[in-house]
């Protein structure tokens, strides 16, 4: 029988490897190597999928010590650290974000839910970016409020509005930047400084930018969340979420994980490890394609407006340049003729896929007002700029001229 200490050695080696990567290696090298360690039993080159629900203890005393938190080690796949596969993924994403550690989840929404439930209680106040993913909006506006948690949705691109909406009972500031789907950019450093000065936790959804182009923890944020379903996985074939922050914070989140059970499976963790190994390459191609597509759209006579942080016309272009090293692959634009013209465009594309989600290697196009943000009240969508003419495109890694050609032929039929 293989005893459990071998798994603990695997874990400790992975930790040591991550620390070395953080100190010595560049981002692209971290993508490939951070968190990884040779398997000491068989010498396998890639991290295995530890497809197990439970772990064997050497003796009853060891089992009791682990359940009591007196000894580190694996217990049960629902209980952090889950499995050695999860540990490698956590160490890799923590290294890329510049955080101490993290926790995986079954989806991005499970991750955000765990953060909220671990930090907020009745009477507390949450301040959120007013343009967020539809699921996040629903959680904050319809679920948390049922339990006596106060929620304010604020245009966080306006620092004065952020200041005015902070309260004595504010416990958490949640930023999504760039925002989904309007691409509005918030000043992470300035807002996190406001939060820190009054002892408020700051959380940033970094799904759109990824650590390749934006590192919120280095800008003063306390916590970063991702939907791994998007760029981290990168191939539209998994669901997952992850939270990265300091060890004490993650420990508070794991108490929620233990009780609610919204964990990532070992196969999904392995897919995320594989996805991160090419994150730097994919993100550079997403971004280089997106700026070309954005330029084409901005010059097209049938397009009313374009929002891409890499365009000088973007209202927060200077902030984006300050806090981002690249502008990722997400574009929003308004088409002349409103929703009917948008439908014709989306029904007319051939290379682009009419599908929700984002961050896949292929180009995806969708209509937020009637799809991803359909649960947001009409008056809120109107106020925040999620208008009927808005089309969102997740630019893939195909040849940019082929993406542009597809959009051009679809626009020609409007």
C-alpha cells in the first residue's frame, strides 16, 4: 500500500517550487513551471489527475490530527486542500497573481458566493461595480439582500461616487474591471487604497484581464477571483472558479467550502493546469487580434461606437494603460440599427460562434441584454449602458484578418 506521506512530500515540493518561481522566473516561465514538482513515486512528467474521493491515513491518530487541523494533509476530496491536482493548480495561479495561496471552486459564481458568505453577515454593506456579470448581479441583488446584507451598485469608474457610497458598515468592495459587458475600467489602486484606509476588504474579478495583463494584488487588492471557465481553461471545455489571496483569508473561505461543497473536480483542476501553461501565448494572441478587430469596427460606417481598453477613444484609456500591461480579447460595440441590426449581424457570422461565455480559442459573439444579462432589470441595464444595440465579442486566436473578414461580410448584409 502506498502511504499518505508520499502525497505530503508532493505537496511540499510543489510549494517550494512555486516560491522559487515567484522569486526568479518571468511570467511565461511561471505559466509552464510554477507549482509543478516531479512525482517522487513514478517520476511522471506531468501532474496526474488524482481521481479519488478519499485518502488513506497511516493510522487513526493521523486521521484525527488532520481533522483537528493539527497536521497538514489530504482528508477527503471536498475538504481543502482537496487533492494533489488541486494543490498544483492553486500554487500555479497564486504564483501568477502574486498571492500567497488560493482555493478552487466548481464555477466562478461558486467562488464569488464563497467570498461573500465568508465575509458578510446581516447588517453589513457591500459596494459593487454597477456593471458586473449577470450571475454576480443576481447573487448580490437577490440572494444576499434576503439575508439582511445591504448592497450598493456604483459606477466605480468614478472615484467620487465610490467615496460617497462608502458607509460605516461597508465591509467589502467588489470590483469587476474591465466590466462585463461595457468594458468600463475602474482604478484598482485608488479604490483599494480607499478600502484599506477604512479597513474594508477589496475583491477584484480579474477574469477579463487575467494575471497576464493585470495583477490586482500588486495594485493593493486583498483578493482576486476568476471564472476559470474563461481564459484560464481557455478552450470552452470546463467550468471552474478560483480565489487567490492571503493564507488567513483563504482559510476563512475554506470553512464555507467545507459546508457548501462547491468544489472543482480533479479533472477540471488538471485542465486548468494545462490551460495556464499556454496562458501567456494565448493572451498575447487574443490581445493582438482584438486591437485589430477593434480598429476595424471603429472605422466601420455601420458601427456606432466601440469599447476596447486598448483604443485611445476608450473613456478610461489612461487608467487602463496605468494598471494593465495588455488589453485582452474582449470588445463591446454598438451597431447602428439597434437590436434588429445586431440580430442580423449575429445570425450572419460564419467563422464566429454565436455563443455566450468568453476566453475560448475561437471567437464568440453574443447579445448581453437578452442573453448573459437578461436577469438584470431593464432600467438598470439602461442606466449602466447595457443597451439593446450592444454586441459583445470575445476575440479568439484565429488569424485576425479572417475574423475581420467574417464580421465584414455579416455587416454587409445589414
